C-alpha cells in the first residue's frame, strides 16, 4: 500500500531524469547563495569604506525609477500590440483614450478591407523594408548618433514579424481639389512583433515592440486616360509620427529615458527627411508622366511665424529659498522643419521676438506646434507645455495674432503672430517683397521660393584611371546645402530628386564638375521657370552636362478683401466675429510701389545686390545644435551645383482655441454691451468650444461689464471661478486672476476640461464672479451664471453674453 502511494506521488511530478532534477536544484541553490552574498557584500563594503549612505540609496532609487518607467513603457506597448492583433471592437473597448479616427470624425471611414490587403502583402513589404533599413536608415542613423559620440551603429538582423499595420480610418477629400488629383488621408498604426538587432559601440542589442502611429497622406496625381488611370503617387506624413520601441539584449542596460530618447530622436529625424512634409516619397506608376511632375517640389506658400513672448510659465528651477524661475526656450515645428529660439535666463515671462518661415506643401491638415522647455545645464530640460495650431486657419484668415494656452502645463501661454504668403510668378512683385522684408528689420526673412529638380548627369569624367566614379551631388543656395546619395560606379548618374529653398534678399572629395546658375536669370524666363534643360558643366569633361529644372516664385501676403476695406465703427450693427477675427498684422504692410517703378531689365541697386552676388557653399546647420536658431533661409542668389567623386569604403480680439480642428462661425456677438443684465449685476462674455479630437471643452473668460458700484470708496477686485458640475471636486475648479479696482475687468483667460462628448450633455458650467473686498453687505459673490451645456452644440465655436444672477448654490 505504501509503495502504491509512493508511486502515485511520484507520477504527479514532471517526468525528469534524476540528474536533471539534481542539476536544477543545485543551480537554483547556487543562484540564491550568490545573490544573498552579493547583497550582503555590497552593504558590508559601504560600511567598511565608510561611504555615505547616498552610495546605497542612490542606486536603489535609480533602479526603482527605471523599473517603474520600464513597466509603464511595456504596458503601453503591450496594449498597442493587443489592439493591433484584435478586432476594431476590442480596440474601442480596450483603448478608450486613443480611439481610431473614424470615431471622432464622421467623414472618416473604416477600412477593414484595406487591413486585410495589408495583411496579405505584408511578407513582401517585409522584404522591401529590410532593404530600406539597410540602405537608407542605417547610414543616416549612424551619422546622427556619431554627433552624440555614439559610433559604430550597424543593423545585423531585420525582421518585421507577422503583424501587419492597421488602418484606423480613411478620409478621401472631395472639395477644394484640382480635377487632376485625388487626396486621401490614412490613419496608420503599426505595433508589430519585429525582431531587429544592431551593434552600437561594440554593444549588441535589439529593438522589439516597435510602434509607429501617424497620419499618412496619399496624393494620386496626375490622373491619366490610360491604365492604371493614375500617373503616380506622393506619400508622406503630415506631421512627425509618434515612435516607441523596447531595447533588449545587452543594450537593455541603456534603456533609460536619456539614451532611448536620443535613439528615438535620430530615427524620427531620418523618417522626417524621407517622408515628412516638406519631404515626400514619390512613386511613378506610368511612363507617360514625366518624373519632374512627381518630384519637383510644389510649395503652396510660406507661413511666416513670429513667436513674440510667453506669459506666466511654470517655475521649474529650484533655489535655496524654494522654487525659483525658469530659463525658457521654445522649439517650433512644422512637419520636418524645426527651429529653436535662444533661452532667456531666470524669467517666466520671456520675450523672444523670434522670426522664422516654413515652406508649406499641404495647407490641409498640417499643424504648427510650439513646445516650451526650461533649459537645465547638465540635465534633461524640463517641459513647460506645448500648443498646436491648424495652419489652414491662418491660410483662411491671411493674418492671425493669437495667444495660445500651453497644454500639459498648469498655466502659461504664448503669443504668436502669423501671416500666410502665397506664391506668384509676377516678377513685378519682387520690389514689394524686398521692401517688406526690409521693414520688418530682422534680416532673415525671404522674398521668394526657389524649387530645384535634378534629373541626371551625363558623361562625367573619371576621377581615377580606368575606373568609373562614385558621384554624389551638392546643391547650394545661399547658406543652405543639400547632398544627394552616392551613385556607385557610374558616369551617367540618375538622381531624380527635388529641393526647395527660401531665397533671402563641406568637405568634399575630387570635383567632377560644377555649375553656377544666377537666380536673377530666372526673372527673365517665361513664368520664371526653366523646365528640364541640359546645362554644360564647368571644370568637367568636354561633353559633361547636368539635366535640371528651376522655378522661382515671389512671396505675396494673402490678405482677404474685407481686410482692405475700412474698419466699421464701434457702434455698427455688423461687427466682426470675436471668435475668429484676426488681430493686428504680423508685420507692417509694405508701402505701395511708386508710379515710376523701373522696368525689370533695370532693377534697382538693392535688387541687383540681392540677386547677383556669388554664392559661398556652407554646410547646413544641425537642428540639435541650434542655440542661435537658424532658419531654412539663404542669403545669396545663385545656385551652384557640384558633382563630387566620393571614395566609398564598404557602402484684443477674441479667439476660441482650435487645436487641429478649424472653427466654423455660427454666432456673431458684439464685444460691447450697454445692459447691466436682468438682475442689474452686470454681464459676462464667455466663449465655448468642444474639440472632438482632443475630447476637451475649452472656455474663454473674456470680460465683465457694468458691475454695479453702490459705494465709490469700495470698488471691487473681481475674479471669476468656474466649476464643471455636478460635483465640486478640486480638479474641476478653474480661477482667473484678480483685477484690482475695476467694474469692467478684462481677462481673456482660457481654461480646459478633458471630458468625453457623451458626458458633456449631462453637465453644467457654473461661473461665479466674486471680489476679494466683499460686496453688497459683505458677501464676496457679485453674481453667478449656470450654463446648461446640453442647450448648445459647442463643437462649433460660440461667444455669448450672459447676465449675472444672484448666487443660488453654496460656495467654497
């Protein structure tokens, strides 16, 4: 009986050989022994050496922080991977805070059929992506990391796995389009099971759980009458995509916020250079379409940005007496274009007065982003907030002067003055553009945009005896230089690449040829363009030539016709809408050209100086070292093109915040009122708007008028506090500043609450006006408004006057 019980017990255990069980138990015992010896030995060493307790506590704190950061990152990646593997219903249930685009926008459609196609072709995409990573991404990332003293980067294995990207929604535009194109936006999300290994500084590591999320635009143009009916595609991200990944292997010890941020930044930079506006990925589908039609840059215009100042930023620096101030600077981003202001020491109300210009290839859907940081020497810079503005809003208005409240911050706002400049081929506009830049007096603003397309070179000379060259090409306009990729072992290289340069008023190998073309010559060309012309190279072979296209366009500020009319009187019944009317111009208007403007052939001396100077080739500055904030501009006016042999070793207006949505004006309200309200306590002017994309309710407190004054010696100090009811939780309370001694205070302060649309209709906004001095017999409350949010559709901006009524609810 005992033997049977013994057999039953033994049969319930895993069937392992006796030697295997002994080895496992011995190894586990040795691991526990050495682990305890290491911990006790470390503590003993700290005591023996009489080190500070910080030597013990410091690594423990860093380890805990690293584990916590790793857990949060892993949770986000696992959640995204689960969503990528699941159906769209599971995505909605599991990720309520990151819903697909078709949930927010009624004109965005689901595309499950497209997801099935992506899954079918994913093995072929895998092969293409491996070649792309090896040939393009690897050398570019290695060069970027070398700037951080991290050398030797190289991919060893590249497998993107079996999980295909998912399309969260597709929108096809049917308005404001050319008849010759189709524009489609794709909300693309990839959270795959990739397996990528690399070597960096002789440390082998890997990348897993790679995630990419962004809005991809596909432009199909031109439309043709033969199959496939579309001549080509242009594919690009509207803005920089969000990228996340997990480091594994030996590089896991470097998976800290600092190092992973550097690697992530380098990867984002290389993707931006390939296919984030103004850069595009062109694909030719028909031989009937000239390549220049797809690859020649086509800017829609130039956005001139004036970042004036910031107010009430957060205090991040810590001093002996507590919290000090901050040393703020700002980073301005438009697609792949980026600028950085100088930092201002010890100031939470900095004034930068920083100007820059962005070439805009697509006005529809692209955003201007501002991020403000506190500069910390030797440490990671603290973030002070960010804001985003839809560029199409500036295009529609022409000029916009606005204060933008910083998100992801307790408080703070920035002042922006923006102007939209369309492009014209009228050469007579050049004098006006030059005068305008002189009036602004910054010295770094452009007057024209030059587009350059390099098709190919023919019959280049050999740089070495009995060996074809490895040519690459540099294009320089003023202070900006662009380099093409190296073409291996050929004297007839084909580049088919385009660049665009803003026109203001490197070490190389053996030169194979050079061409200098004066931009002033384009002024006399028809339509200021030179399309696909072969030009002979200088300092090259007798038959060496380059085939290229050039196009010059003059900047002209786009001012609406109504802005040119006289301003209406204050008492006029038809006032401009306070919700969307732009304020003062971003720059003073240029004076009208005199009647005796000289002819084009005899341009004035200033124009001659700007358009006929020789060109000095300078290397393009790197964004990460831009303390002096360079702009994508140029100062000289000829285009040198150089083919070089490279030795290759192995290979007071009111505005409601808009976020990324454009407001639609449906209510016109005067900014003045003569009434003191139904209860005689005054009236308050408020703006409301709900952002579907951000799931956020925005409220702007503009002003209060006609607060009654019964005692001239007791003028109130009014302020406004707001609650999102029901509930008086602290996190739902917002409060304006106090205005001293005023019966007609002005605030223009913006507040926001993150709330789902389904809950918005069951809420009320309680707005209370109070004073610090006491009012009408000692009560601090002047009046109150209760706004039932279900009475309005705040998805479209509204600015309304409300009568202040006596207090009806308990106060704090």
